[in-house]
C-alpha cells in the first residue's frame, strides 16, 4: 500500500517541516518513503509545497501528481492542488486563511480554522501541526508515539523546547475530530 500526500502553503508556514515529520514517522515505522520539497526562490512568503510518499514497497518516483491526502494552508495552494486529489481522498485546509469551499463531492474535505486554533492556544505559527494532527486523526496513518519520536529526530537539541509545543498543536488538531 502506498500513501501519497501533498502539503502546500506559503514559505514560513512550516509546510516542509510538517512533511519532514511525516517522512520521519514513515522511517520509524519501517516504511519506504520519499520526501520531495519544492519552494520558490522567495522562500518566506513565497510558495512552498512538499510531496511525501509512504509505502510498504519501493517507491518508483517521489513526484506526487494525484495525492491521497492534501493539506492546504493558503488559497493559491488549495486552488492549485484540489483537482488533483484522488477520488475518495482527503483534503484539509485552514479556513482561517483559505476562503474557498470545496465543490467536489468525491472526496472528503475538512475545513479547520487551524491558524485561529493555534493562536488561541498561544501556539503562534503552529497551524501546520494542527492540520497535521487532524490528518493523523482522520487517517490513523501514525500514532502519537511515532509522531513524538519523529519530532525528537527532526528538531535539533538546541530547539528541543519546541517539541512540546508542536506536540500540543498536533493534539489540538486531533481533538478537533468529533
């Protein structure tokens, strides 16, 4: 089984970091994986997206053209990728920022005020983790123990104080599933 994910937004929203967490979760779970970042020369404020493939078998290409899951953190990213999501796929988007509504009836679309949730919890800049948490709750792709181990691998020791805040944001996203 192969799961293909695209995470997309503006540079500085933590898109690549969220993708890296998913990739490390795959490594820890003993899966085959690829993580392919893509960002404009502007970096912060420009466009950023990454493709993550997690599989039980070798991955032929790291390029994701029809994702099973999409996390969109801004309107341009939502518009760019929404039509590419596979039928029966899952789309999560931050409706604190994304004004569009999903017209597709062949996918599950979840709009979540991720930026507002993170900000109200004192976790400015953690909307990416709120959306990731909701995706994990919807898909059961990885458990919280695996996510914590991935966080510890991705965040350098000098920034270890950020682990707890990121885990809290993921838990907030998971709690949004009703």
